[in-house]
C-alpha cells in the first residue's frame, strides 16, 4: 500500500460555517468502509474475520455499514489480521499535512487528540460529530 503526503491550506476562522451537513462524513462510516476494503483485499469473508476476532458475522456486517459498535476496540487485531498499521483505519492511505490558523484552545484540543491511540481517535471523532449534529438541530429548532 502506498502512502502519500499532500499539504492543504485552510484559514477559515469559522470552519463550522464553511462545512455543510452533507460534507461531514461519519468516522464510523469511513472506518467501516476501510474495514470492508481491507477484508476484501485480504480475500476474507465476514465470517472469517468474525472467527479471527471472536465476534459474530452480523457484528462485522454492522461495523462495515458504518455503525461502529465495538469495532474500535478491535482495531489492533484487525490491523494485524490485514497486515496494516492501525492508523490506516483512521486516516486511510493518504496522510495529509494541513496548514491551519487555529486558536490556542483549538491547538490544545489537537495536541490532546494526537496523543490518543487510533481507536480512541475514532471515539473522539464520533463524539464531536454528535455534538455538531445536536448543535445544528438546536439551531434549526430555533
């Protein structure tokens, strides 16, 4: 698998206003898509992956359709099974260096996020996604 780097510049002071709801992709959905792609590349069935992890086949189908469930705790085992780094489940095959202008509190959040292991990063992304969704719903109700 090939990794590439690219730099993207973004300097919006209000990224939440620049992002439309359809632009937000669930980390769970991306995780599921990556799991499915890697499983198929390894020529494994959902049942074979389930057996290797000690879970049911429907659990694998559940994860692959973007409903995270307990998939995040299995990332290290999935990575070993597919022969990839655990970070692949979060970032895919492309690592991006993004130049941003951030506030001190945004910098602190990013610094703390970078300390997390890959499975906890998925959880953090899902929590933030839920917070944004709840905020948007409350704004729409007003």
